[in-house]
C-alpha cells in the first residue's frame, strides 16, 4: 500500500491527472504508477447471423469476425500503450523519472478494485473519455469507483494548479473527525493553509465544535482558519471556496444513509459535479 496510482484514459482530463499525480507522489515521497484499462463497455456487439447462413458462408463469417476482434484488440493495446507513453513523457518533463506503467484488460472499476492492496492514493479525472463533451459530468465509472475503492482518492479537475490552501467541510460526525485525523497524519497537505468550514447555524455551540479539529490540525503544524456558516451545504461550501480561493477540498465519501442518498442524493457526488478544484476523498 505504497504507490500513487494514476488512472489515465487519453481523455482531456489525462494531462491534469498526470500533473496532480506527480505533485502527490512528490509530497508523499511515494512511487508513481500510471494505469490504463482496456475496455469499451459501449462497443456494439456483432449480430450472430451464423444460424441463417449456409455452412460455407458461416465459416467464412466466423473467420472474419475472429480476425476483426483480433484487430480491435491489437488496436486497443496500441492505443493504451500510447496513452501510457504520453503520461510517462509528461511526468519526465516535470523531472519525475521512471514512473511505473500498467496496461490491464477489463472494466476500470474492477481493475482499480484489484489494485487496492498496493495503492496509497488513487488519482482520477473528474471527466473521462465518455464525458468529455458534457459540462459538470461525472465520468461514467467515477462514482462507482469511489464507492468501491477504500483508499484515499484525489479527483482532478481539467486543469492543474499547485495547491496552497485546502478546506475540510466539517460536520462533527465521526467520518469528518476521521478526515481531520487523516489530514493531520499525512504529509500530502503539510505546509498548506487549512480551512475548516462547518455548515450549520452560527451559534456558540457550533463554534465550539470546531475547537477540537482546529487544535488537532494546529498541533500537526497547520495554520488554520475555522468558520461556521448557515445555509445549504452545496451552495455554502462552493461560495466559501470561491471567496477564500481554496485550491483543494478534503472530505469523507458518501456518509449519508442509503435512504437519504435515495431521496436527496449524495453530498459527495454533488461536490464532485460542482467543483472546479481537486477533491481529496478520505475514508
């Protein structure tokens, strides 16, 4: 569980994923591996017409289909190698030498699930190959990956900016306390300006709720700004992010009950959709 693994797919998110992964690997002093999965879940299936053909025609058709699948497989592998070559070159341009590379067959969510044992941090793009043309679109596999991969995940937007300030959306829950603990213990965000935001009524009791996480981060060496603001969580967090020019947001993943998610959706998913800054999702 030591590598930073960056999932690259050749989409317009890939350069940003590379940049965020290089930044994170350096901060963590960890090896970096670029991963590309070969899979096209939306590919059309060839119709099986062999049952309505004569034996000779059927054999000819089956042979052509086999050759076509072999060509498609070879092309997919060549494309995957090219995607990884581009990622390696981009890392080398930034002085990061000899990252690893993995070319795997299968659905990207399954591939990443199997790679968890050697994963310290996963870096993903907000938009993948299937979502390039849609604004505020979550890549088709992103949400399912976040739900299955139990390692920290950095979701990269379309552009990289080296973070100087980060924010934790804090609600006093055990999950939020765990986020503070993980941030305090990790070198990833050390030296960055920390912001704690509690979205709730602006009362003395709520301000006191920020005292313990603030002290924990300060003890770890962070300069901390803590604030309570009333309002809806999505709107309030986004407004605060813009006001304070927050460069990265850290939060827990999918903390609501299944029933609440069914009726009102997931706060994590909404934040991914609306944010133009990287999201660090912690367990």
